[in-house]
């Protein structure tokens, strides 16, 4: 999959290829999951997909996700 795709970023630059990164970290700011996705995918679309991956990763690490807070 080619992630470098022309997109429309927050600086209104649609002429540049871009790549997006989703990163989740714990309360100590230590990352426990990351994912790259194409530059033309809106953040809100990826956010809905990554939440399940975060919960799955926490389960793999034997961490309870009941009190999960996303911000």
C-alpha cells in the first residue's frame, strides 16, 4: 500500500504528498501502538478504526481497557 498520497491537510496544502501516523501512548507517554495510513484518509475515519486496535493491543498486554480515556 502506498501511503504517500496527495491529501488535504490542516495547512490547506493539497499539492504535497503526505502520510499520516496514529500513535497511542500510556500515561507515562510510552507508545504502545502506532499505525501509518494514507495521506488522503480523514483523521476521524482512522480514529474510529484505531480504537478497536488499541483495545486489542491492551488486551494482548493484559491491561484492562474498561477505564480507557482517549484524548
